[in-house]
């Protein structure tokens, strides 16, 4: 992965865009120090919270998951759950926020788990937030308003709200290929313009003409070292969440069933593919 000096400034909202498997999540790992750097420096100034793509939930009560060992501040806690649209969810549970979450969150939906970890991040009240595509739980533009006056780096596939973002990083082939605000990137063309165009084309696309390669499967497979013979590790850990979803969607589409039941099956893929589906 190659990262240029596209450093987010204090209290800036930064969106990271790109197709599936282009290194967006790896960029956050690099900031967190989870990926070894071969050249240059990575500096993080201030406290940091990371909202992961696959929700991290403990087998404890909802309240314990949100406070996460910090002293309970009731007013701050109530504001956090309301900001993340958790208040109505909690009201629906028999034991409210004292409901215990089962092992690996099996008794919670994916949206519930995402909202819980977002509420945990809001309650922590840190300086820098790294958000790996949490839009399956809330709209991305709503998500950014949760962390007012904070530095935010947000991975997103929602192109509609990007005009309100301070800086956009466009990734391709594990590199930041473009950066700038919405208008600047549209004027510059190339990679970002392609993302926006793909989304607009998808809105008017004839579903009968969509082939498997339109779901980016072809591009993903062509980038694998052994193409279709490439091995998948246990639980697909060697692929990104978006790549795993694409493979699952490909499997479903090849069956040509007339009814598709999708349980957040497009939460980690680009908006163009999501719109086509």
C-alpha cells in the first residue's frame, strides 16, 4: 500500500472511497499501526476510536458494551444511544439496555450490533474517529454528524453526501490516487468520476442486462494470484468484507432464483452494485 501526504487536519471530515478490495480498510489499519510500514512515518495526535466493519460485541449487557468499563454518566449515555438511533431498539427489548447480548451477538441483528458499537464510540468521546463503513446501521451523512467537532476518517460507498465532506481520498490498487473536495475531484475526472458515474448508471440500469462482471467479481478475481483457483482461508479472513459479500452474491446470482432474501448482504460493497441489486 502506498499513502501520500494526504494528512487529515484537526476536526476535518475525510471520506475514503474506492471499489471493493482497493485497500480502504488497510488504510485505517495503517493509521492504527496494525500494518508495518516500509517507508515514512504515521503520526496520530490525540485519542482514537475505531469502529470496525464487522461489529465487535462482548457477551455482556447492552449498557456494558456501550460504557465499555468507563464510569456511567447517565446524561452522556442517553445522548449517545439516542444519537445512534438505539433508543427505540432498546425500548423493544424486554430488559431494555440490561439485555444481555449472547455469544458473538447472536441474539442481535447486524444493525443492532453496528449501532451499539457506534454508541460506544460516541460515549468514549475521543479526538479521532476511524469509521469503517458503518452505513449499514445509519446513513453516512448522519454518522458524520454524530462526531461534531471531531476528526473523522470514514470509509463509505455512499456518494450522495460526499459534497459535504472536507476531503475525499480515492483509492485504487492499494494507493491513494486522488484527494480533494467533491468539486475538485469531479473536475479532475478519472477514478472519482468513474465511481460517481457508476452509481448514476446503476440507477437507470436494466437489470436484465447486468452480468456477473458488473458486480465487480471479474475485476476482483483477475487481481487474485491464482484466479479462480485462489484459496479462501477459514471464514474468508484473507479477503475484505466487501470481497466476501461479492463472492456470496455471485453464488446466489448464479442460481438464478426469482426471489432473493438479502440480510444486509450489500452493506460492505459499493453503492452502484447495491443500487443494481
